[in-house]
C-alpha cells in the first residue's frame, strides 16, 4: 500500500516537473535568440556609423558612390560645349523684349497670300519648337520664345534662323544661363568682354544673359564671321575661336548636322530627338577614275547649302 502511494507521488512529480522543464528550456532558447538579435543590431549600427564617418571625412568617396548609384540618362543628346550654370536673374527681367514675328509687328493689314505665308512660317516654327523642346528638355513656352526670337532676328539681319538655332543648340543646349570657363555667356556663348560694344545699346554687358539680347548679338557676330571667312564653315571656325588652327575639333560639323536636322523638321519630316554619336571615320580609300566626277557635284551641293545658310 505504501509502495502504491509512493509510486503515485513519483508519477505526479514527474508530470509536474516535465512541462516546467520544457518551459524553462524554451525560455532559455528565446533569450538566446533575443540576445543574438541585439548583438546583430549593435554590429549593424556601429558599421553604419563608421561608414557615415568615412563618407563625411572623404567627400570624394561619397561623390563616387552617388554617381555610381545615380540612374543613367540614355535619352540625353550628345554633350555640348562645356558650360556651368550661373545664378539666374528674375524671369520678368529676361522678357522685357517680347519676341514677335516681323510680319505681325509691322501693323499693316496682310493680304491673303501674306497671311497664308505667315501661317506657314508659324507652322514651321511650331514644328521646330516642339522638336527642340523634346530634344533639349526645355519647356515648350520657353522654346517657343527662343525660336520666335531667332526667326525675328534672322529676318532683320538676313541670315538663316535655323543656323542661329543650330549654333544655340550646340553652344549651350538652349540654356540661357550657361557660362564657359573662358567667359562665354548665354545661349550663343558670346564673349561679352570682347564684344562689349555690341551690348551697349541693350544695357551693357549684363544683358549677355538676356535671351533676346544674346541671340541678337550672337547672330550679328556669326554673320560678320561668315562674311569675313567667305563661307559658313569658315565663319563657324571663326565663331568657335579656331580660325588660327588647322581644325575646329568637329564644331562646324556638329552645327551643320544640327542645322540639317532642323531643316528636315521645319519641312514637316519626322526626325528623332535623340541621335547616336557618329561612328568612327572609315579608313581612307583610293578613288577610282570612274568616281572622279562625284566630288565636283558634292562641292557644288555644299556651296549651294552654304549660300542658303548665310542668307546672302
């Protein structure tokens, strides 16, 4: 009898001690997990502090890291001349001379033919505006002001407006506040200190960042250089400051390529707003006798285009 009670007591103690032991083991396991997690978070925190301290002490490493993580913009056009942004004056100061077409500014009643021709010109300007706005990521209203100013100036001084726009595009990417390390300013990268006399009637050299003044002065300089050089190619070489050198590093070719694209756009053709960089020039080949007449035709075509560009 005594043995039965002893066995029951032993069995009862085992039933009670079994869950308690398991519960204690579970508490030990959870405590170890929390301890491990706490240690891991501590390590991560210390590592983050060390990385931030290194980046703060080495800004060049931070810049390289930011540049490597930044998304690449594949749709941007080819880089243009080096230019840095300067502080922009208030917008209303830049719009003191609104751009209007010469025909609309005359104040005279237009005939049906003149109105039709004017509407055609406005349509062409709109095509050019839309294309430049997309290609150089400029607001459409701003691009419209620049295009209409170029056309107005071109009519006044008798030079192709698309040549003016091509120079603007290559020089500054249509950034009216661009400034090169050499001091060239504005849309057409005019050296205001060199051509300060041309800005006198427009308020002085501070007007170099006024889009209307910059386009006018740059166009006058461009036409003067075209006359002096005797061709558009020579004029562009003067304009970029490479007249004394054997080559202009492809500046003239880039301007004329942009002019040809603008000419196609103004004719209503679909022209891609992104152009791939030109392929490397092929190795020179020997011209056979059967192709000797081809360069004469090409030279004649280039001469016709040059005369058309100069508007002379």
